[in-house]
C-alpha cells in the first residue's frame, strides 16, 4: 500500500507539459485547407509524443502576390516564429531579424543528415534559409499517347525538339477537329523553365562566362544567350511556343496542358510531375493517360540541365531571431526532417493517400498523386514503398546525375538596385523578343540598356570575386 501511495503521489506531482505557441506562415498553407490543418495537427501530435507540446498556428497569406504580402506584414512588425520566404528574405536578414541556422543544424538530431549537397553549400554562403529539396530544375513532359500517336521518339537534340513542337501544332491531337490550334509548349511568367534544359544546349554554362577578351561577363549578354532567345522567338513566331507566357499564371499554364491546348509542360520537381499525371487523369477519367519525360537536348553548346545556383536558397524556411520560442520553432523544423515527420509530410494519411494491410505493407491510393509535401524532401528518407511514379523517379534520377554548380554569388546590399534593374531589363527584352515586339536585330540595344542599368558595374564586381 505504501508503495502504491508513493507511486500515485509521484504521478500526481508530475507537471503537465507546458504548451508553446508557434506562429507559422507559409505559401499555400491555409486554415481553410482541411489537408493543411490535418497535417499540422499530426505534427503537433508527433511532437507531443516526443515531449514537446506545441500549438502551431497557421498565419493565412494569399498565394498570389505572397512575397509582397509577406513583406508588408513583416515590415509592420508582425513577425511569425517560422517564416517561409519566396523572395524578400535578404532585406530581412540584413535587418537582423532572421536567425543564423547553422549552429542549430550542427546540433540537430535530423536535419543535418537530411540535407542535399547543394543545401550544404547554400547554407555555408547564406545561413538564414532552409529548403531541404532536390535542386529545382524544371523538366519537360508530355502525354505518352500523344507522342505515340505522332509516331515520334522523345527528342534528343534542339532540332528534334522543334520538330516535335511543330508536329504537335500540326496534328489534331486534342480531337476537336481543327489542326494548328495546339501549342507545342506553354509556360508562365518567364523563360526560366525552358532555360533549365536549353541553357547548356546553347552554351549558356553558368551565370558568368568569359567573353572573347577573356573577361567575365553576365551570360545574359553573350552570343550563346542570343542564340537561345532567337530559338525561343522562332518557336513563338511559328505558333509553337505560347506568346501569352508572360501573363499566364501557373494554373493557367496547367489548364492549357490538361485541356489539350498545349502539348508540352515543364514540371518544377519530380513531385509536381506526379501531380500533373494525377490531374491529367482527373481531367480525362475515361482515358488511361501517362506522361513521358523528355530529356535535356544536345545542342551546339552542349547538353545537360542548367547550372544550379549554390550562392543561397531562393526560397525556404527561416526562424525569426526575435522569436521568444526559437528552440521550439527549430524542433518543429527538425521533426519535419525526421522519418516520422517525412512520413506525414510526404505520404499523407492512412485511409486517404495510402492503406496498410495486416502485415503493415503500404499501398498508395490514387489520392497520393495530388498530395504534396508542405515542408521538406529529406535526402535520407526512404518511403516504405516507392512513392514516385516512374516518370517522376526518372526526373529525380536526372537531378542526381546531372547536377552542375553555378558560379553565382550573393551580392552586397548596395548592388540590390542594380540586380533588380538588370533583371527587369532582361525580362522585358526577352518578352519583347519572343512576342515579336522587338527584333533580334536590336540585341545590341538590349545589351547597352542592360549594362547601363547596372550590368557593367555588376560585371566589374564579379571580376573581383571570380578572378
């Protein structure tokens, strides 16, 4: 009885876990999305089982114009504990409101083993953002049945790509009874997706290249870049590339693919390619549709995926240096890199995205094709059964085998205006070249405007860094 009494007394005296509130803002993570809420609740339960009682509060933010809306919120003094950036982070880092993550990662239980090689390089150069994913290198896909109907093999050269786009355009693959109304490929915003597979083909080997005089210049003003843009412009002029790419949003781009208005689309990651497959099947439930991955083409300059910038993460999660709960905030991120966290983030939920039999064998359902990770894609995580479809797995294998680091670097703060101005000049001229508003005969005019906007000053600084 005495032993029992002591045991009961000890149990009663044990303090309850103190709950910590963490505010989290992330693009497309919303309180109005039931799957988002369900995942956050699962994360809270997983952490509580490990001794960390946390209430993770989602801060709703519009997906369209996310970076601008986030910047306004942060500058107003409303700074969540965990912040997902998709641009605008460097200004915040310079103001000292972002935590240096390297000491935390060094002592982490899971994150340090989950990093991809380029993550390590980027954190060494810029320790404020964490984005545990394979390199973002968009790769093109098309409907396998359309490729078969055309009687063509996946293109392996620039010339074969153009021939494929022309064949898609000239055929009536969508079955509407009209030829010539299907684009070879579509895109949105910029030509960055196309650059992913066409840069190396045209000899655009990195951000900085040496000119005929042996001096470092930005690749955007080189003859190799001009040849590439001339190729894009020719495709658009022939009705093969979507001239509306500048005004397209990502969902408009996707709709043109699903509806048969465009034959080729770029998937930004292997997971996105699987999502495209799932959505295409949903759009055409009576057809058995699969997608074929098209390879990076051989061209006059070479072959391969574009060089990957390792100067810093372009997007990712940060922790506020002003947070009163930095330790708990990092525990949330570290949990998401663990096997348990990855199982939630990558696989979804039993009974929805997957099922288990009596022996514990996992079988994914059709719903897994539209599920996506909200946090990480850990390099060391192994799913209990293959998670990616064959096409998506092939895309991931390409990322592993064809990784080339770029020679870009982080600019000092006083070059920010030059970087923004030259980017605007470049994108505006590329759009004009492709839509036909400007002729490639005006290339020298573009180069002069680019250099005047800060390109020459940037090149001078680059030479001091690279030489």
